C-alpha cells in the first residue's frame, strides 16, 4: 500500500514538471513572436515617417465628449421658450446633445443651409411665415427631397393627399412635392392655417407633426393651451425641441463643435429658367437641346417624374437648366441616332 502511494506521488510530481516545462516553452515562443512583430511594426513606422505625410497620433486627437451650455434665453417665432421649467431645460439639452454628437449628419445639414436658406427665406417672408420655420424643414428632411416610409415627400414631407389639398400638382409625370419652392408655399399655407386655429406658432409647429386634430383634442381634454404643458406622443414631445436645438446649433455652430471651412459651405445652384408651354414627348431630347443630359435635368428638376411632360392648354412649367460650373458634365451627351 505504501509503495503504491509513493508511485502515485512520483507520477504527480513528474506530470507537474512536464506541465511547467511546456508553459515555459510556450511563453518563450510567444515572446519571440511578439518581438518579431514589434520589429516589423517599427520598420513600417520608420518607412511611414520617412515620407512627407502629416498625420495625427491617437493621443493628439480630441476625442473628449463635452457637456453643452444651454442658452439663457430662447424664442421660437417670437414666442418665449420657458427655460425656467426643468423639463423644458432637460428636453432641450437632450436634443442639442443628440445633434451635437451626430457629427457627420449635422455637419452635412449645416453645410446645406447656405444653399437652401436663401431659397426658403424669401418665400416665407413673402407668405408671412416666420423664418424660424426653416429649422422645421431641417428636422423634417435634412434639407433634402427625402421620402419617408409613409410616402411623405420633399423638404416639408407632404403626403400626397395633403399636397393636393394645398394646391400641389401630383401625377405620374409631375410631383410638385419635389419642387422646393412650390412645396414651401404649400407649407406656408398649412402652418398659417394652424396658427389661425391655435393662435400659437409653437402649436402650429407641433401640429405639423401630429396633425391639427390631435392638438385640438389635447387642448380640450387636458384643458391646457401651451405646447410645453401638453402630454403628447413622444415624437411630438420631442418635435419642437428638435427644431429649437437646430436653431441654437445653426446660429452658433462653432460653440457646439462644428468648424466648417470658408469654402466648405454649399453654394446656391446657378440655373437659368426655361418656361415650357408645349408638351415634351422626350425629356432626353429636350435635355440635349438645352446643353445638358437627363441626369442633370432631373437633378435640378426632381419634380419631373417620368421621361415626358404633358402640358395642358393654358398651362406652363418652369424648368431649371444648370449653368456655370453646375452645367459641367463628365462627357458630352451624344446626338440622337438619325432615322
């Protein structure tokens, strides 16, 4: 019995020594591989540093996440925002933070403002709509001809039925929701109608999101008449604060971390206008005659929804033709084959 125990003890000791030996060998191999890789990386870095490139190391990049400072006073369309209410402060702070750290999306949106605000502002002024509503267009579509899952279209995201109700032509060939100027006029009509109903531009903005009917029902059931006192669906609860956040950031982008080169802002398009009073059976041919191509024709006139345009008696359409640097094409369009 003692001999057996001694044998077992010896076996355990031998196994332990073997395990230790294997561990030492493994550590040695790992160290050798790491040393080899380090040498290779050093050689690559020396080769890189030998070139004339300028680059930042990771520790030189400012990747600190900063808190933001809320404005002391804020208004929307001349209506004071009650920043003394804690939940108003916190909701506004949330939306400013969200948009301040949506870096790529927000900086692109800011760059678009210099192209599209000069288009929107004169139309708003002419139609008696406060200019602060341009920030509503920013949150609706990011100043693009966006199409939502519910098929709302354009800068102002009109549904087909609402667009037709406010005078926009929509058919297989033409969809004026894609015409920024005409849809902006329709938005002015809609928002002014809501203002006449509620007596508040803030409520008119909220109604643009959830509908006049929802705001009317809320004011009746909850016995309140201020947006900031209403319990609304979460999307509408955030809606006006998203508008306010983009107003705050757009008016002072550098304060919120957005630095755009002087020549980095998008410039307004340069175009000439051709008024069409007769039907165009082939817009490709029309584009060729105007010195452009169908891609550029539809880029500047996205409301053209097919390759033809029917003009009824007494009607006309204004078609924009790019000029200046915007008229440049990679290659000139070929002539139509002769029959």
